C-alpha cells in the first residue's frame, strides 16, 4: 500500500472542488472551573468526492471534529466553511436546514424510529424538507432498492437484522442527495461479515461520486478510505493519502 504524507496547511490544496474548509478551528468546553480544549487549532480541507477516515484515541477530538463537520456543533473560534458557507455564525434553524440538506448521517446505533417501517424511516429527511408525499415515497423506495432492501419497505426495525437496519440508515443518509455522507463507527454494532458488507456498500456509494467521511477506531475499516487523518490532543497528528486496500476479506 502506498502512503503519501499530505501537508496540512491550507495552501497545500487547491480551492477547486473544495467542500470543507476548516481553518484554525478551536473548541473549548467549560467543565466546572476547567477548560477542555477538544480541538486546539485544526486545519482540514476536503474536496468533493473524497473518501476520508478520521481516527484517534479516546479524547483526541475526533468526535468533536465529526460533530463540527456535521454541523451538530460550532467552533469556539476559527472558520468552518461548508460549500463556501461560514458555519460558525449560523442560527440553530439554519444549522438544522444545512444538516438536513447537506449531511447524510450514519450512526453506530442506527437511530431508526422503532414504530416506523423502513420506508417511513428513509423518507424522514424529505418530510423535514417539505417534499410532497408521492415524491418522497418514490425517492425513499429508490434508495431502499439501492441498498438491497426493496423487498423490506414495510418491515419495522425489530423485524430486520442489524445489517439490514444499517442499510436502512444508509438509505436515509442518501435520500436527500447530501454533499457529505458522515458515518460514525458504521460497523461498530455489527458482526464481522455484516460489517464487511456495509463497508462494501459505502465503497460503492463513494464510487458513485459521494463524499464519504467516516469516524472509526478500526484500522481495517480506515484502510478502505483513500485518506486517513489521525488526531491526538485536539490536533491533526498525521494526514495521509494512500491507495485503498482491496477491501475487507479480499
């Protein structure tokens, strides 16, 4: 596997196709009388169509960075631009709109509505976006077909396996055609074989042109990405581009 160290400075990347532009971002949490510097001056740029893994030990800042990228949190200082839009000064309702339209979330715990069937779970982002019922159901069905669950549209989560539930979550993440698919430990609650199937699906999604960013502590999962960013103590320790592995179990 070839590995190339990528300079972390902004000047190392062209602005052409820039999707994420993070500059000197700091995030400070107040814990009683103490300040916790979760991010301590992070620079990160991601172009459209990249496949990026974020890694780091507990307390490194990777979860905070993921929340920042997903507009679930905002920087204490510094700049985060998503598709040229400065995120830091946005109001909560605008951040909610951005999350719904620009970010497709895939969570380790699936985060599906237990009483809703697969079709309704997938169409939720379209409901929030105000799409007509006929349009959103057709789109949700299209996404379930894409992830191989076209015959499970009316199954509830408790009627699906863990891998099938994660496929529903992936379909939901894709339904709004987001700028970024953001996956947080997407194989964490799955057995090895099912985890491999989910990672193969994410690889296919990337090949179709989606930008995929995943947060993982598993080296085997990160090896499938084309770029791996490692954090330590709130800073980027390494930023490497490399040829991806042939895939899990290959």
